[in-house]
C-alpha cells in the first residue's frame, strides 16, 4: 500500500523494509512496512553531528538560510499529492486533509522564507549620553522536535522551517505510529539540501525511535529548546525534565475545545462549523471541537440538526470519497468506548459512537461520531478523549457559557457563534475565553499558519507557527554600546 508512494517520495527501500518494528495502516490494520528503531548511542551520535552543523549554520546569513527553506517549499509543492496520500494511509485522515496538511507545510515554508529577511530586533533609548542600546536575535542551538501521530508532517514543518531560518539545527523524533511520513519528509528535505548545496551535514535529522530516544533528547544540555506536541501526560514529564537542566520547552499539549452557540447565531453556518471541527480527522486534532455550549432555547433544534448531519457523514476508506476515516488504533477505540460508558454513568445520553465496517475491516477501528448530551460539565467532559465525541451542554445566560468554556484544565482553542457584537467582543476580551485561540463564527480547528498556535493551562503555554513565535527559537541579546569618551554608570551611580 505504501511501497510505491515511499519510493516515489525518494525513501530508500531498505529504510522501510527489513526493520524489526512493524508499521500498520489504520485503514485495514495490516502491516505495511517495518522500520528500525534507533538506540541511545545512535541518538547521541546524531546530537554530536547536529551540534557541529549548528556551529557552521549559525554563521550563514539568514536570507541564505531562507533560500534552503524556499527550495524545500518547492519540493513539497511538487510532491503534495503523494505525501498527502501517505499521510492519509499512515494516519487514516481523509485524503483532502492529507493534502491540507502538506499545504500547511508549504505555507509555513513561505512564511519562514519571508521571515528570513525580517528577524527584526529593536533599538532602545539609552539613559546615558553617548550610548545606544539594541536588542538582537541570535541563533539558539539544536531544536529537538517531538511530534504526535495526528499531524505527522505539518508540526515538524512548523518547527523546522522556523528553526532553520533562525540559524538552528533540528533533531526530530516523530511518533512511533507514523515513521513512514517522517522518512518521506526527511527524504524530501534531503532533495532540497541537494538543490541548495553547501548546507552542513546533519542540519536536520530524523530519529526513528521510542520513548528512550526521546529521553536522550530531553536530557541533553546541548539541546536548548524542545518543542513537544502530544498529550498533557507526556508534557508533564518532558517539561520538568527539560527545566531541570534549564532548557526551554514549547509545549503543545491537550485541548478541550468548546463552541458557545448563542441564540442569535447563523445556525446553518454553525452546524457546518460543528461538523468540520468535531468530526474532521475523526476527532483526532488537538483543536477538535469537544464541547458544544448551546443556549437552552435553541438546544433541541441544534442537536437535531447536528444528529441529522452526523447520520449522513460518510465513514470509510480515507482515500475514497469519505469524510471520516478510521481511528489510529485499537487503543484509541477503547479509550473512546471507555469515555462513552463513563459519560453514561455521569448522566449522559449518547447518540452514535458505534464501531462501523467491522465485517469489512476486522482489524481496523471505524466509528460513527458521537454526540452526548450531558447534564453538566462532569469529569468525563473535563478530560480530553482523542476521538470524535461531542459533549453538549445547555446554558441560560452568557456569563454561565463563558464560565463553562473556561472551567476545564485545558486552554487551546475556543469559538463563539453569535451575531451579537457585544457577546463576540466579550468572548475575546480580558474576561472572555481563556484559551490561546478564540474565534468568532469559525470552528475551533483548522487554524491558519500565520497566527501563533498553542494554548494555556494544561495545553502547555507554547506557541508555534506564525506571528512572532520565531522568537522562541532564538537567543535574545541586549546590547549597550558606548560611543562617548566617558564611562557613565546606569542609575546615576558614582563609583570613583
Ligand atoms: C494538532 O492537532 O496538533 O488548527 C495541530 C488546526 C491545524 C493544526 C492542528 N492547523 O487544526
């Protein structure tokens, strides 16, 4: 299922056959390849090489570094269809979303190329005569990227394109569930390196490994920045370990994203927004809509419309004309079923959420998306289950809706559908949504790369991708320059 794709993308056959670690596709659960997991010594060797690469890359002018990223974007454009299909086969997301993921990579490359001529610092007024101050941004070192299965390519690209223009080297440990997409990304990056010429060896390397390999990255003081995407549980381990050696983290962890649906809302728009956000990627985006906080006066109508839309959604092979592919694996299915049964225990009324296509695919886990009407924001609702479950909560007044939006441990994405400007503005105000993303009349998922991406509380506080996220990938330096013939001290101190 993947051999032709991988070869077409430039991956050598040896890299995906003969290894000891099997790779399965969630489409039918069959084994499609095998890879070799790298041990600790191999990872340590890659860190050495990356460090050497950094020492020369940091002195390459930033616009020239941008040229490498520009070429990589071109290579991605040429390979969009094939890489998109591979993403679809390996993660189970539908082909359209696989293409979207590659487009997201292309977009961030374009963004980073522009950025390579705009790593702007500041000039600062000095309090001393004959002095001036400035703030400059310098390359940081090796950036360790740990990524999750659900965005097996784009999240790496967000980090790598920025890290490279900022003058850093990159070491990438993808999820063990998606090593093939990673091999393909690496092969495409190597094509770009050949066209670019003259980049140091080991500038951006891939580590196919398990938890141990990740731990080597997390603990090595030569890696000043770890950018980790995954569960809150993973972040709770990684964050303190990196902090213990005074490294820094960009954490992009769990979300529990809500939509407030107000009585004035354009319901046609809202139902479409709910469908894409709650059901897209089979509920396996960190931005997936998980909670619908709907005004009691329109709740029954909305639930009926969403149920009708859910009933029509096509479930099946993600490469064909379907809207929902399989869950990533059996464990994901079990955790979904566990959450649904807990929801029932907590007073929820469950619609959907059954296993589908079991006869055709006994080893794959297709499900119908679930809508669960809950009496309140109970424990199961406050927990992120990485599956297509939409909890519905009713509200009576707007303050209560805002409170519900914020009263969960996570703080990634949120949105409101309303035509009332007061509600919309309040939602995005200091006392509104407490999330990193707060949208109006748009769902919670599917953010553009131009904005900073990430969230608060248990989401980890990191920001990746657009806006000034690049600053996290650089070392900030404050410079004071004396061009006078005196040596005045700051704060007026006399020291004679
Ligand atoms: C993720 O699920 O980890 O906003 C990233 C979105 C995508 C990125 C999701 N652009 O849904």
